[in-house]
């Protein structure tokens, strides 16, 4: 298999986007309150900025096959250690504080999505499919599937949660889109629409999504360099 040759320019887009993602994540983590409540759609969009920048950075990653193997040996275990060495002990510690543990899990979920997308990209996955995987999983996180699962897979005895509430007052990620808490049936539609869009993101080919964005020349770093033909010597007569 031929390898991809990447010069300094091939790494520029990734470096800029990765730095911007880290800066945006630091701004959200240190500059915004750690709370479950989402006051408006603008706050939700701001909190999604680091995720979008990180997905785009991963999609722009240009590495040879050998370099991908080396980076994977470090990046994937480090991703696991961040999960296991930070989020897991924090979840155990905050287990008695509902709001804190909820915020931790909301932060952990995009991190796990990015770790999965990074593993796919380092394994040789295409940039377009890396984006589609990242955004499809984000849509599933925002869909409300977890809210519905909380109500159906657990054996609730509290009258507050059984039967399924008629108005979903706790689902701020739904409320911010329509300006009021959704009814049960509206929540079901909200979930179904998000899951359907996520399925479309995964099912429709890259050429469909390219039509929605301005065309740009394909980076030379993505083109494999053909291996030279073996030299041959003409037989002597």
C-alpha cells in the first residue's frame, strides 16, 4: 500500500482547527457554569463549538500510514486514560450530586464520540465519513433517545416518572429549540426526526453533502503517491 506524503501545509488546517477546538473547550469549561440547565439556544450552540472544531480537525488530519499507526498507539490509550482517569473517578465522587454528575456525563459523551472518530480516522477512515460519524452521533446525543431510555429501561416506582410524563420539563435541549417544554408526543416526534436525520447523514454518500458546501480543491496530501514502476532491462540479442 502506498503512503501519503504530507508537507507542512498539509498539517496547517489540522493544527489551526485543533488549537481552536482546545481554546473553545477551555472557554466553555472555565468560562461557563457547570449546570444542567440550558437557558437558550445560543448557549447550546456555543457549547457545541468545541465539538464541531474538533471533528473538523480530525477530518483534516493528514498522515501517512506509518504515522497513523504511531499516533494511534499514543492517542487512543490517552483518550481511554482521560475517560478512566478523570471522568470515572469524578462520576463516582459526584454520584450524590445529580446536577454535577449530569454535567460530567454531558461532557463525557462528546469526548467519547471524538475518541471513536479519531480511532476511525487513524485506522484509515476517509475524512468525509469521519465527519458523518461525528455529526450523526452528536445528533443522536441531542435527539432525546437517552431521556426516553431513562423512562423505559428503568423500573421506576416514583409517580413523577411513571407513567411517562405528559410534559418533558427537564429536557432543556429540546425546550431551547421551541421555546417551551415539549409534550410527550412532541418529544417522540423530536426524537424520531433527529434519529432520521442521523441515519440520513450516515446513509447518503459524500457527494450529496459536497453539494451543500462550496467546492474547494482537494489537498494534495490526500492523494496517494504511486509507487515507482520496477526497472526492467531489455534482453540482449
